């Protein structure tokens, strides 16, 4: 189920909802179904690669290798 951005035409609220394509959503503030689907904003580049690398280095230092693949465990 994808997340969609919506704008309520009745109460002027903007919100995100996780909906199936066949579902007609309701506004969480006023319960109206008079909604406009919005274009999703582009997310800024993430920093998860650096966070993952630091987390893996810390886990390896502490001896916790469960988050490494079998090939990576052998090389440690």
C-alpha cells in the first residue's frame, strides 16, 4: 500500500495517508471525502549509508555480527 499526499478542499488540511488504490480516504480532521491527491515532495538525499556503516562498525567492535551477511561474518 503506497503513501499518498492529500489536500482537503473543505477544511484546507494537508496530510499523508497509507491507502489501497480501491479505497476512498477521508480527511482525518473533518472526515470529508472531497480530497485532492497531491504530488509527493522529493526527499532530500539520505544519510543512511553513513549511519549503517557506523552502526556496523560499532556492532563488529562489540562482537555483534548478526546484522552482517554470512560472507561478511567470515571476513571479520
